[in-house]
C-alpha cells in the first residue's frame, strides 16, 4: 500500500507517473545578453563579405560547445555537413514532431551515418497519441497555430535555452519574411545569437553543394516539394510557384513560429 500524499492525491507509487519534461542538451549560457549582442555587431562588420565556410568557422571559434545547428532534414542537410567540417562533433538538433514524412526520417538516419556531428531528436512533451487524447485528432486542421506551438515552438525554445547561438538554414530567397536575413543576427525571441551561413545561397547552390560533397538530401526535394515540413501540412508545389506555398496551403500561415 502506498504512502498517503498531500491533498489526498494517490502517492507516486500507485499512480501513473507523468512523462518528465526533457531538458536541453546544451551546456547553458555563460555570456550576458549585452555580451552576445556585442558579438553580433562585431560579426556583421567582420563577416560582411564572408563565405558560408568562414561564417561557420567564426561560429565555432566564438561559441564552441554553446553552438547548436538546427536541421529540418528537408532542404538544409548541407548546413550540418558544412558546419561539421569546421566544428567536428557539433550538436545538431532535429525537431521531431511525430508528423514527418518517412523520407525526412530516412534523411536524418542517412545524415547520422555520414557526418561527424552529434545529431539528436528534440521532441514535444506529448506524443501524437497523447495530444490527440487531450485536444482531439488532427489538431493541425482545426488549430495549426496551437499544434505548431505544442510540437515545434515549445520544444525548440526549451532546447535553445541551453545554448548561446544557433545556426539555421534560412535563405533570403525562401520567402518575403526572410528576404533581409543577415548572416549573424540577434534573435529577440530566444535572446541568443542566430547564425545564417546560407542566407545568400540559392536553391541551386544547395543542390550543387550536396552533389559535390555527396550530402544525403531529402528525396522529396526533387519530387515537387521545395519546402518540406510535417506531412499533414505540406503539399507539392508547381514549377515557378513560391517554394513555400505548399506549406499550410489554403490558410493564412507561412511560418511555424520558430523564426518569428
Ligand atoms: S506543421 Fe502542421 S502537423 Fe506540424 S506541428 Fe505545425 S500544425 Fe502540427
């Protein structure tokens, strides 16, 4: 018989234990916000004409273990490949929402086998089944903002809190919101440094790098999906259309909230 607990609740030994909230893989932050912002200012001068490789080297030398690369295993697998060339063993986070295409999971597995990086999944607190039980099935159809909040925004906020800087695959040609992205920016939302080494790259630049270095790429990229997210919210795009028009098609949503 279990020990009585406060408030008449059953003791932990007689009830199902809640899933513990995961913690960040990062080492924590040592620099202050002011120090990090100063680094952004310096970098924007020093890296004004830098190549993606030079930007990756700067990021490694500046942040070391407090640097993490975000990879969606969609059109950005060249990013962890490129960064790991200059920062071997770098942490790489993959936001595993539980709704990915099989091709996306396969790309993650192939990348783990082909680069020198610490690739790990970042997962929501709830499984898809647990979310369905609490909010009902297909929350993405009824409230995609909440679904993205639960399955993307909260998990990545939690993960990024353990690092001083993150590297993203943002490219200026992705959409109008990203047209003015800098190579090193202050991320107001996450209160950290955001590094975008591929900001000036075109889609063809990405494919060329992947071909030269034999980087695993998501097979959907060449099957009409220039922008790939969760399977329920991603549709193929016709030739010449906005590459991200297949994301949340038919509703007024263009970003999941990670880069806002
Ligand atoms: S992209 Fe769609 S399925 Fe994925 S978290 Fe957002 S609303 Fe949910």
